[in-house]
């Protein structure tokens, strides 16, 4: 009597991380689409005009900082922003699909990709503190530790 090969147990954590990667992927695709849309001078000028005439009493200083930043950048810079956003969307998409499918390579790919951003996140958190930045940093460190632990577990080589 032959026994069926044992399948690796599915780790719920891998699915949760895969969903997180999918959300980041979709968010970056939306950023890229918006950036490509703002590349057109007419759309860019319309956004700046709308921001200039928007009345937000509580965030007036922030609004003018945004208007000045947009005007300094100009519409042509949005192509670069869109390309970078799409590049990261592809990386996060590969991570998410690989993790969802339980691929061993995806665990290490995610560790390397996420780990490569830790120095930047640490710098940003230390020098431009924000609670969201701190939460992102902590979350990514936890993801790396979890994935390394999963990736180092012995596996059946079917």
C-alpha cells in the first residue's frame, strides 16, 4: 500500500501577507494611474487650480504646501512617479502571488525585497517621525522575522 505524499501545511500568515501585498499592489496601481493622468498639463493645471480654490480652514497650510510642491514638480515628473509606482506594484504583486501559492522562493524574495527597504524606513521614522511610519517599520520587521522562520523550516521535496 502506497501512502500519499505529505503536503506542506498552509500557513495562514503567508495568506495574510499575500493579501497585504495585494492591497499594496492595487494602491500603487492607482497611484500610477493618477500620476499618468496628471502628466497631461491640462489635468495638472486643473488639479492645482482646484486645490488653490478649495477652502479647508483647518488644513490651509498643508494645502498650500501641496500646491507649491505640485508646481515645483510640474506635470512631467508624474511620468517618473507612475513608472516607479508600477515597478513597485510588480514587485509586490510577484510577492503576493508567490506567497498565496505557498512558493518557497516567494518567502525569500519577500524577505529580500522588504528587508531592502528597512534602512530607508528606519531613516524616515527616526528623522521624520510619524506613527504610520513607525507602524510600517515594525510591521515589515515582523513580516521579515516570520518569513525567515517559515522559510527555514524543513520541507518535503516532492
